[in-house]
């Protein structure tokens, strides 16, 4: 904890919302717009969306990530966020389900779940390293050398980070969390 009493590690804020039937496209546009707004806030690390399972309810899970609890609080109390919350009301049913979690728990949550799984941190670190290490080696030894002469260093670093975050979030961690689901729950 910092002197200000806030957590200095990354945090996740997940919101589950039931979208009115027929308004899915408008909700997707809302997600795009609120994401564009959130990008401008200090410490913003990204937004993920878990869309409804076909044939299930119409519940979306929107996951916001910030570098620290202080950054999250700045976003959470902002007039911009309040504006977007007013805009979404006509598109949704009932009250949203909100969950605030420090750390990497969003990577360990099964697709379609409205609550974040919270395995022990040491298990999250091991599973994350299991996915991150081979990916980093592949990018640094096989992809980056090809791109280095073509792309300036700063842009290459940004591209590298983008590839790592997207690949970990959408490809590697879903597979690893399914493969290690029983172990993560012990």
C-alpha cells in the first residue's frame, strides 16, 4: 500500500450487464465509445469484453484494467465515466453486477463467467509464466529480428507489448486456465 492508501499494482474492474434484446449493436457501440474515453485516462491498461454465449442470456462482461488503484479511482469518479453510465441505461436491463479485483485474476476467469476467479497469487504467477515465457522467446528471437530493420525501436516495443497482451489474453491464458482449472481451484 502506498502512503495514500491505494494499491500500486494493476487492478481489474469487471461489470456484467444484461443487454436488452435487439440492442446488442448499440451496446457494442457504447463499449467502443467508453473504451475510447477510458484510453485517455492515466494508467489505463485496456478493456476486455466477454460476449454472451450463443443461446444463453444476453449478459456482457466488460473488464477494465488500470495500472494502480489510484488510476482506477480517478477513472471511476470521473465525469466522463458518469456520462457513459447514463448513456448505457436505456440499453440494459436491471442493475449491473460490478467486481473490483487487484492483480491478474481476469486472466483466470472462465469465458462467460460474471465473477472473477481468484486463485492463489503464486499459482497465477506460475501459470502466467508458463504462457508468457515461450511467447516472449518466440517474439524476441524470431519476430523482432525480422521487424527491427523495418520499424523504429519505440514502435517495435509498442507492437511487441500489443502482441503479448492480445495473445496472452485471447489465445494462451484461456487454454492454460482450462488446462490447469482443477489445480487453480485447489
